[in-house]
C-alpha cells in the first residue's frame, strides 16, 4: 500500500473519530431540544431526539405561565440581566485596574499582596457565605431592588481569577511601549486605556464572557440575597417552575431551560473568536 494511501486512510479515521466524539458530546443538548417537543410519556420511553408527535405545549406553557406570584419568564430575564450586565462591566474594569497595578508598578509589599490575592483562589465560597450575608444585612442590602450584594463587590476586583489572568497577559507586553508613551506625555491612566487596553481586548472579552456565563448560572447568590419572588432571576425561576405538587410537565421545564440559555449561546458564539484568542493569549510569552 502506498504511503499516500495510508495517510488518507489515517486521516479518514481521525475525522471519523472526531465526528463520533463530537456527536456523543453534543447529543445531550440535541436530546434536550427534541424533548421540548415531546410529551411526558414519549420523553421517558424514547431515547431518540426526534419527536414522534411534535407539540408546542411546552413552549406555550413556558412563556405564558406565572410562578410564585407575578413573575414570569420575561420578568425573570429582566431581573437577571439587571445585575449581570453591571457585574460584567465592573468586573472587567476593576480587574484591569488591579492587574495594571500589580504588573506595571513596583511598590512596597506588592509581592505579599499579590500572594495574598492568589491565596483567595483556594478559599471556598461556602466559607464566605455567612460573614458576607451578615455584612450585607448590616448594610441593609438584603433583597435590595438594585441587587447590590450581587454586583457591588465586583467594583473592588474581587474576582481573583480574572486579575491573575490579566496580570499574566500584561507581563508579556513590552515595557518599552510604556516608556515611549511616557516620553510622548502620556500619564499612567492614559497609558492604560490608550496602549494596554487595546492590546488586552481578546483577554478582556474572555473575562467578560466567563463572568457573564457564571453570573447567569449563579444560583446560590440570588437565593441568599433575593427574598421576593418577583425579583428572582432565571436561575431560580427555572427551579421555581418545578411544582412538585401537581407533577412535572418535563417538556415545559426543558423548554424553559433551553430558552434561559439562548442569550448565553448567542453571546458566546458572537464573541467566539475573541474568546479563544483571549484564552490562548495568556499562555504565550512575547
């Protein structure tokens, strides 16, 4: 057998394995989409993702029914993004400023402070829940109409992972650019947003996407600090829609879950290239 033929066969098997693995990984999502058009009986009797008797009852119930009072899916969406959007914006801004200080300036105690900051990565969030709740309760922020406990802490660069990621990326940017900008009359602030931030854009997109997805899926935070059902975000609204007393209409629950992740999928695929560049950028040293 010729060497070229062997290479073609090997390449064919590689593509075949990749397709099979990709299908196995994406099959649960395909099944979920198909199950939204099935009845309860068909969901539990068929492993296929193509419905035999398609129905829109799940979607109709998902977008029309209310739970826990006046809250519905549209109100839950509004509640979610009313704190997710400022949380993402303030996370990126505060993380950039903190990373800029650690990577570009030398000051007394910098290494100690950086080590303390990194050590907080190993601190479980469950350990902080009680003291944080007591503190926010003292401030009068529990059940705040502006969701203050969920986004105000991000003003102070509390997301250590993003600060660390941006520090690693900034260290790969030559200091000569800072010096050249200083000669031209730029101060530290102008250097940050004129020189550093444009070069950080892929990494900033990655940070923003991570925070966006984590915040949308956060269940414990809203559960602790939001006590009025009409203020619940999507993460709690989906759980609230599971009424154990009357039984589950699984097509409705799956339709509701699918609708809740559609904005995240749109944002992710819209910024996919920048996201991948941002993930890879921190691992490459210039």
